[in-house]
C-alpha cells in the first residue's frame, strides 16, 4: 500500500481489523465482572479467580509467539478467522460450565483464540493500509480494543441483572460468530498474499534470529510491565476502590468504566499526536508517567471519594495517549530487527513475540494482585500499579535509545 491508496479502502480494512480486535477484547473482560457470582457458585476465592485470567493470558502469550510464525506462513486473514472461531467456542463452553475445570476449559479456548490477534492484526494493517495513515490505523485498533472491553463488561452486567452468567457466554459467542461472518464476506479486502522468497528478495534469516536483537527484549518487557499494571487494575479495581474509599459496587464499576472510556478518548487523541510528533518513545513515556502519577494519588487514599472516578479517567487517558505512539515505536523496532524490513516474510513473527509480552503481563498481574488481596494487602495494589507504570516508562525510553529517529540504529 502507498499514500495514493483510497481512503475508503484503508478505512474498510481498519474497520474490519478493529471489529475483530474488539471481539478479542470482549473476552478479556467477560469473566472478571462475573466473579461475584462465579466464586460462590463454584466455591473459589480471589487467587483462583486470578488463576483463571492467568491461564487465559499464559496460553495466549505462548500462542501469540507461535501465531506469528503461522501468520507468516499461511496468511493473516486465515489465522484471524480461526482465532475468532475459537472465541465463539469459548463463549459456548462458558455458558455450559458446570464446575471450575470447565471454566478453565472455557478460558483456555479463549486464550488460544486471543493469541492470533496482534500478529494477524498488525500484519494486515501494515500490508493493507498506506503508511501515512498507520498512526490513525493504530489509534482505531487500540480504541476498538477499549470498546471491546466496555462491551464485555456491558454484556456481563446485563446478564447478571436479567439473565444470569450463562447468558453472558451465549451473547459473547453470538458476537464472535457475527464477526466470523463479516470477515468471510470481506475476504477480497483482507486476503494477504504470502509469497515465497525469490532469488532477488531479502532472506528473512533464521526463524528466531530476531531474538538476538536486545531492542526486541526491551519491547517485550515494556508490554509485560504496562499490562501487568493494567491487569491488576482491571481485575480488582472494584474491591480495591471499594475498600479504600468506601465505594459501593456500582460506583466502583463506574470508576472502572471511567478508566476504560478515558483510555478510549486518549487513544483517539494519541493517534493525531503520533502522526505529528515523531519522538514516539518520549510521547509514550510522558503519557505513562502521567498515568502513574494519578495512580499514586489514588493509592494515597487522601482524595475525597467523589474524585475517584475523575482520577480513574485521568489514569485511563494517560494509558490511551501512549498507545498509538507505542505501536509506531514497535513498528520501528520490528523494521530494524528484520533483514528485509516491512517487506520481510518474518514481520508477523516479530509482532507475535513482542506483543506476547502483553499476555505474559496480563497473566502475571491478576495472579500476583489476587494473591496480594487474599493476603490482606489491599492497600498495596494501587502503589504496585504505579510502580509498574514507572518501570514501563524507563523501558520505553530505553527502546527509543536503541532505534534512531527514523527506525535506524544509532551509530
């Protein structure tokens, strides 16, 4: 794709990939709001609840690193459709769960389905969207993920209010099946031609040769840190905010919703910032540092209860602002790490490995914070979130030092 690609063609691809991304994120936030009913129904505590999310993201993390290889070999569209189909199967398994092992099966299927999205999504966006619109494409991609979280929480909330938690699984499965149908109908737009390397092409090198680049590991650690923080906040903000500030369940859920909406708004603004401000490491670092400051203010317990929702919104805005700049920085990292740059058939596997840090962080975060809650360390959750965000800032700045201003290694 080039700068002359029609806007409508780019917009259609961005919308389809965004829809699939939203579906994957729906399954991220489908279970946590259901914990208050699932825990007494199946007789488990916060640690077991955190373990469910750990299984989801552990399988997704390992699968994501491998999915990048499959994307390079068979094409992103096929892999994307397989992932959404597995999500539909997960929703059906959740609706039929009769015990804790069946819940584990449902989250395992969801984790396997979720594993394909970053290598497949980013491969499609890089191949099908003109480079001048990639900042906005990454912004919409991140925004769609946030909307998927909101949809997951909404489906769970409505199911709890009117139809019970089993209907949440059925509703999520229906959304996934509609997404599969849309991707199939749009096949001509999304078909990506996987070509064999010819005599005049740049060879991609060994399958895992990119792992020798230190900046790849910095990128992996960045995603691990920032999403471990988010995983704790997403899974346990309701009991933590309720305990520290005396908020009822409805107000605490409203604070989490405010965080998600703030992050979505930050993503929109961040897309424009990423297009015009090319110091992507500093942009992402500054936004995440601001989010850490607001998280630390919340952790202090000093603000009045009425300010909790605005402060959660501010944390979300900071995280959202960082998203598009972060994704463009990782694109530079991936381009540098590969012998053939964007044209290399190995592009998907770099995205798969780097973004698997997201899943590792989301696997470890809920488990660690769940154990902290069970041990009576409720007041340590928000300081832990702030600390992880500060470490992520240091990591993203180190990534920026490893790549030049236009994706080249400094001499």
